[in-house]
C-alpha cells in the first residue's frame, strides 16, 4: 500500500479519482483521468462515512426474542446457508430474490448474480432498474448498446449544443456540469434545458458573456409531445440529414406517419411551453454542427420511459447526430458503478455483457465457463420481487440496497417485506431494511476494498483499498464467495480476490474481454474492449450501429399521460429529485456531518399561487398526501416550480417522497413512475 491510495469517489457516476491517505483522510489526486483533482462537496466528504461509529461491525442474527444479536461469521454463514437451502427445498429456487447494488463493484455484483444463477434462479436485479432501465432498453433496442454513446471529454471538446432533458447535472453530476459542460458553454456551446423545475443546472449556465441558455419549463410527463414538436419542426424545415437517414437508419416513414396530423400548437399547450420557444430550440439543435442529448431520470422514470428515450433517439437519428464526437444520446447515470452493475449481468434478463439469458446459444457459452446450468427464463425485476414478497417470494438477499426507502410506495414494500420468511442484509450501515433482516452481514466500505467500477461514460476504472477499519467486517466479495462455497462446495466460488473474479468475468462478458487490471492502469478504458490491446471507444457507432441489422431504429411515439393525474381529491402533481448534498436513501450521506449540515431536513417546493390557494406559508410544515401515504415536510415557496406541481426528495426516512410515489411500471423496462403522482397538500 502506498502512502496515498488512488481510488474512485464512491458517490455519483462521474467517477472522479480521489486519493485516501493511510491515516484515513481524503487527499486530492491531481492528475486523475476524469476530474484532474477537482471534486464536489460530496466527494470531499466521502471519508466521513468510513470510520463512522454507526458502521456495522459484527454479524448479527435475529433470535427467537425477535431481536438482532451479535454472532460469529460462522454462525451467520450457517444461518444464511441453512435458510437458503430450506427455502429452495420447500418452495424452489425462484422463491428467493437477490438485490445487487451500484454502490458495489463489478466483481461483487458479478459474484452476486452468479450466486443467484447457481442457486437456480434469475431473480436478480439491482438499483439501476429504478433509474435508467427504460433508457438502457431503448438504447439497446434502437442503437445497440445500453449506455452513453459518447464520453464527457469529447462532448466538452466538440458539442455545439447540449440538449439536457430531465437531468439536473449541477446537483447529480457536479463535476461533469462544472467542468465539462461549463467549459463547452464558455467555448460557445448552447444549452437547451428541458425540465419542469428551474434548478441549480438552470442557474449554472447563467454565465456572464454567454447568452445561449434556454430553459423549456415543461409540465411533468409531457416530454413526448415536446419532442414531437421539435421533430415535426425538423421535418417541416428540411433539417433532416437525408444521407445519414438513408444509409444508417430505418423507420423514418413510421415517424412521419405518426406526426402527420400532429398539432404543434395543441402539443405546446399540453407541455405548458410557448410554441415559438420550442421551435427556437429545435432550430438550435438541428442546425448545429454537433449536437448532444443528455437524458436523466426525469425522462426514464415514467410508465412511458422507453418511449421518452426513443423520441430522443429519433431526434438524434434524423439529424445525424450520432457516431462522432460531440453528439449522441447520453444518459447521465447516478451512482459510482451504475453502468457496471448492468454490464456484469446483475439483471434478471441478461447475463454479463447484456447477453439475453433466454438465448440458448449465448447462455450455453456462459454455462461452459461456469460449469453449471443457468435457468432459461428471465427472472423478476426489483419491484416485481418486492410485490411478490410473502406470496411466491419467501427469501431476499439484499447487498447494499435499501428497498424500504428506495422503492416506490414504500409503505407497501415494508408490509410485504415483513411477510418474508428470511431476509439477509449485507451492508456497511444499519439501513432501514435491517429492521426486516434475519441475518445482518457487516461489509467493508468503499475505501477498504479493491475492484473495478464503470462510470457514466463507460469508463472502467480500478478502485484500490486501504486497510480495514473494523476488524470483524468483510469485503462483499469474500462474503459472497464463502456463501457460494458453503452452499455448493464445487469450486465455482473459489476465488483469490477481485482480480481473479475479473479474470473470469472477462471470459463471459465480451465487452470487457480486452481489459485486465494491468491494462486498466490508472486511466481506465471505455468499453467495448473486445480484444486484448483494444484502446476502447470514447464514442460509439462511427461506422455502424450494433443492432442486429446495423441500423439505427426510428419509431414514432405518441403522448401518454402519467398513470395518475390530478383530480379533485389529489389536485397537484408530485415530482421527485435529488440534492447534491445527499445520495439516494441517505444511508451514507445523512451520516456525513458536512453533507447533512447543508440539508438536515426534507422540504417541498410549492409555487406561490398554490401556496396562496392552499393557505400555506414559506417555512411552514405541511402534510403531503397521496393515495399511498403521507409525509410532513417544510415548505419552500418558490416560482422555480410550475403552478400545480410540487417537488420533494427521497433522502429522508420519515419524510421520503417514496411513501407517496406510485409503483406502476413501464411495461417493457419495468421502471416505476417516480416522476408523477397525484397529491394533496394542507397545513399540518
Ligand atoms: Fe464524487 Fe460525483 Fe462529486 Fe465527482 S462529481 S466528486 S464522482 S460525487
């Protein structure tokens, strides 16, 4: 171990390099490849959770008295193994669900999904189901790969227009926004932001000397009609890249037909945005030399999430904005390893490398390396597993996730988890889900482990660990390998550390095949790396898409309102978002004094006219109520939000937005509609 260990920030998907000293302090990593030593408040405070006194320090088992009691690792392993065997004997392997997590590394998620499949089920999923499942679905189907098409570096250097829809990078990808996007704007790029909320990102582009920022403040859930106005404007003005469309795409006829009778004025009214503003944005995008789309959870977390992203793909394809630097459709992904968790197959429908588990040939190739058979049918997704808890699901293995807070309709999730026969929670802190656990396994934290993570632009990087802080904790990898060995005893979980796991991963994950720890070095590599020595691809699809026929797929889509719309009883639309100072369910960030001090409590943004209508004042505590629950939060009266819409966060346990959100799913990608629920508001 060196005096300073270079690793990767544990928080967002930007993947900034940071260093950790032997005495447990944060240190800058000056020439880190993504951020060159610059960090945001969250990265700077990341060490605060490593030595935190709340850390889980020893295994625990729930006794007959209903309480959790300290146990040895042997006792904990025995309980996990005997209960998993019992459930399999009594109900079959599909009676257990496995939750992976994007806070864990590639090797750990790889081993978790292998454990599930060796156990006999494909019921393994991870938290990316909740954020970008629809994006991944649409991108894979229509372009070939479920990931950012370009890299932050080439976008900064080459994009003339940044079209940011349903994303708030100033809060969620701070270094991407403040370094890459800001530099692009200073160099002359125009920003078009589409969001129901005026937020930090809106203000971050009010840069003196630049006047090229346009904010289209849409009604929540109206992204399809807005993009249809843009696309129809492109078609009407002959801004289509005819050569690109003819040579590299199919489906433009379907798009033209969908929009034949489309009424732009009526659509603009539905969106709540003046038609001329949308047309101006369309012209800026379509006439730019290079225009890039950034998409976030404001697009993906809808029952029409796949179609939302498809319409962004449509826009990029008809204008030829794919396949070169400064272009593309680029999902900004939220967690440290949010791309990698999917890459390595912690999903119910795909094996490592996005290989369809139901494809006999692909499955057989993986089975040959693993030495056992994989179930031939896709398993259940996160929300489906939670919904089936107590019914067909009897056991749950939770690694690094906190479903009690992270899933929509959280009150129901808690009721269902209480009905399970057996729950394992493997984490670094006593999450809210620990209340339902029968066995708690204390893991080492991000700073104490080594392995790889893939950031939002497909860059796979090495994390390196310092010495353990709490002696009786274990790495996720070691825990999973031991459980696999005790369950199966056939050598399929016999690994000597993360590099050995990565070596096996390479064999079953074609997009990672050309990587080794040595080749990753300190710079990392952008997948795909198909052969040893490949330098990786900072941008995809230069000569062809990676769809089966090599074409980019255009498909017209029509407006689909959210499943819940305002009515007399619930007259407002709730939309949700996150803050820079907090991270998902707050397991880590609420324990960080620096971060928690900035926002110790939840709040709700309310428009001044709604405040007047419901007789509530700035700073007052109100009750927000949906058909699924209620929370008490402090009001911020602000015209940042549109009249008729309120906005709050999921970070705080008692007042989490997810006590209100709707668990209705996009039918194809199975992502919940976090971004639109009908609510009522009243003084508490
Ligand atoms: Fe960490 Fe993201 Fe901040 Fe970078 S931008 S320091 S990765 S939280």
